[in-house]
C-alpha cells in the first residue's frame, strides 16, 4: 500500500487487499471525520483520469475504503471533518 497526500484533505491510495478506516487526529479536538468522495482511476501524463466514482454502498456510507485482494487499485479520496459544538 502507498498513500500520497495531494491536498489538505485529499489522498491517493494505491494497493490491494486492504480495508482502511480513516479517523480524525485525536489532538485536533472533538468532532467527526469521514470520507467525502472516492474515485477509482489512474494518472496519465500528470492528470487524474476517473474510471468510476464509488458511492455509499462501496464505502460503507463514507466510513471505509476497500481495495480488493485480487486487483491493484488506485483511489483518489477526499475526507471531511466536522467539529462538535
């Protein structure tokens, strides 16, 4: 697995046979974090090319990333954090 941060709340995740559950930094105060969007695709010539957009059924309603065991996948993942009041 390889994870590359491409923006403050955006990552490229590549690998196979993984389940990833993102969480918020415990030192950042109270709140919740989750997956805002996931795109499967590739990079060619420095540009991201989306082959499909994953929905809530494929991300456990924005809680988990699943990379199948028998296939190599590259995902572009955007996260969110909502502070508690």
